[in-house]
C-alpha cells in the first residue's frame, strides 16, 4: 500500500473576479465549449490524455484507462450535485473548420455547500499556454453562477506545476490529506 500526500486547496469566491481575455483565444485554434451531454466522450478523451502518464493515474487508476475516464465522466455527470456551468471542454483546431481535438477538461460538483473541482486536465502538448487557468476560472464562474461562494480541489503535493497555478489564481493550502493506493508494478 502506498500513501499519496495531497493538498486540499480552497478559494473564497466572494469578490473573486473570474477574468479572462476571451479575445486571446481568437485565432489561436482553441475553442472553449460549455457542458453538453453529447460531449461526455470528448471530456473522457481529454481526461485520459491529460492524466494517463501522470502521477494522478497512480493515485486514481481509472485516469490511466480510457474506459475508466469514460466511466468516471458518466458518474460525475449523473450526480444530482453535478454543476454543468462549472464543467468545460477545450478543443484545439489545427485548421479553420476542422473538427477540433479535445485537449482540456474540467468538471465541477456541489459538495456540502462548496464547489468541488473533480478533475482539471490539459494534455501535455498544450500546457504552458494559460489553458488550465482558463478552465479553472470558467469553473469558478460556473460555481458563482450556481450560488456557491467557495470552492476546493485536491492536488497531489508532487504536482508542483498545478499547485503553482492554483496559488496564482488565489487558492490557499487548507490541509494535507492522504490517499491510500495499491500500486501494481
């Protein structure tokens, strides 16, 4: 049994301004798409490609399997506490008019009066462009629109890039939690 150290990170949404320059996506090939039931497979695809080679696939083995990501998306979106406005898909179009490849996803639920991020992922080739921040800020705006004034997420402490992003947005480390996992090697 292996124990992964994780931070619970929290953000007060009262007074939080979910700002993003939407024009910065124009001409970039990226398209932000609000939640729709017909997009579950694309969310699962983005989730799989974002996490399959990351430590999170050890912590949550379903993230390392295509069928596991699809099952997880179906489970999240079927909950009564699912918040569609905090759930976004990011596509990349390599040419105008092209179908677009799913490259990022975030999902949100309401949990005991908090907005709770379930997964936030951007595939490796598209990281470092502010896309994770965009997804996070849009999820925060969705939680605000749903009447929630605080949100949280958990992140493995070894994921320093994600922690840095969350802190830049305004999250604070609230506590340390441990996730027990069996690592098959």
